[in-house]
């Protein structure tokens, strides 16, 4: 854990230099990667540390984005108030969804989260008076935190970097705490944890809410970046991309979801410029990772590094 706190400021400082050495395309790509990283980190709380695979996590990203857009364009609130109300609304939504989804586990949990997100996806398309339907909500603006404009690619990148670092630090503290240890216990031995007096359902529900909170933060950064929101943000594709990033990078690790989400975002936005069927390329890459590094990229690299350090006989 001490190594993590040592490397966080160094890595953050390194990435903060990107706008000075790269063009706007790569800076914007970096911003998208950080949005995906926050989303994957939040999903990893359920998948990696809770053992609860969800295919509906995009619901929280979409709810936060739509609420922020509605509060600023229809209700006339400022960005600060809209952001606060959006996060509160998203967290309440996560609490409600958790009450429903945690009635099951395993495949049942996955299907319930998928069904709940699809309900919201359908509402986003059909509730035209609120969401503007298939046309989406456009004409949105970015906030000015502490009076600082984040309209330029570089300024928004630094803003997203600060939020990403904060998300990583707070999620790291969460999973490293005594509560985080009990969460891992419910993942590995739920019956034994219950026999020891732990409320397994409550531990999972609190984690579900916390994951939804950070999914909402990702949604806010997402809508600030795009200045537009469409029902596709709530789709199963968005949830699947986040889940793919978690699994590819290494679920149950702190850095793995970041690495995986960066890879998925890179292939989606950069490789697609040169390859029409980039989804096929993503499939081949994921298949390679599963075969060569079944635990994910980060655990695979750690295992390889450990083997290289072993003295030769």
C-alpha cells in the first residue's frame, strides 16, 4: 500500500505533462480514457472486490448525465447545484437498484442489473418530454470550477485528471479499509462471513451504493466533456465496455481497471480511425489476454515479473 501512495503523485505528475507535448487529439483522447477509468474503477468495486458481475452499471453514468443536463437546461440551476443534485439522485437510484438486484447473486444478479439498466434505456428513448428521445440533449455547457474555465482541451484534461486521481485515492482507501476486507470476505466466503456475524447483504448494498456514486461522477465528467447526452450512454454496450476493461486489466486490482479501460478506449477511438471493424480487433485482443493472461494484464505482468526475478537454477 505504501508503494501506491509513493507512485500516485509521480504518475499523476507525469500524465499532467501530456498537454505540453501532444496535440488536442491526444489530449481529448486522454480525457476520454480518464472518464472510462473512473467508470471502470467504480464497476470493479462490484466485480473485483464484491464478486458481483453487473451488466447494468452504465445506468448510473447515464442517470447522472441526464440529471445534470436537465437541471441546467430545463430547471435553470447552476452547474454546482445541478452536479450536487445529480450525484444525490444517482446515489439514491443506486440504493434502490441495490435493494432489487441484491435479492439474487451470480447470474441472477447480472440479469437483474441488465434489466434495470434496460428499463432506464427505454425511458430515455420514450420519455421525449424529459430526455428529448433519440435526438438527445444538446447545447450543454461546461462548469467553471472555482472560476476556472475548462473549455479548452488542456484545461478539461487537467480537470478530469484531478477527478480521476481523487477517485483512485478514495476507492483505494475504501477497499483497503476494514470494510474493504470484509467485502473481500463476502466475495470469497459469504457463508462463513455470515456465520461469523457479518451482515453480508448490508456490506454488498453499501458497496453497490458507493459504486453507483462513482459511476455518477463518471457520468458528470462524461456529459461535461461531450456537452451532449444520448440514450446510448445507458445501453448494454456502454456497460459491456466498462466490464471488458475491468476483466482485461485485472479485476480485483487497483490499477487493472485503469489499464483495461485505457486499452478499450484506445482501440475504440484510435484504432477505429484505421480499421473499420475495430470491434473484431477488440475481440481478438481480449481473446489473446484471456488465453495468455487469464487473470488480466496487470496480474499477468506481475506474474511475469516475478518469474524473471526468480534466480535461475
